[in-house]
C-alpha cells in the first residue's frame, strides 16, 4: 500500500488543527470565555469527519 505525500500531509494538518482547537478551548474555558469554548469545540468536531474522509480516500487509492 503506497501512500501519497499529499494525503499524509493533509492528515498531519488535521491533527495539528485538532490539537490547536482543543488547546484553545481549554484555555478559553479556564478564562471563562464560554462562547469561544463552544466555537472551538464545534470546529474540532467538524474536523473529525473531514479527517475520516481524507483517510478513506487515501486508503482506497491503489
């Protein structure tokens, strides 16, 4: 199974964004900025299906 560099890089970017949004949500929660927490949590939840779609596309490529 040969992986393309483009798919791997996209998944790495998704992982980085997920970590960044999680960290920002925790930081905003600590400082009682609950609206920001909800925004970052929603953005984090939107990244997960996108990462699954990228993974499935890369998995099925031969």
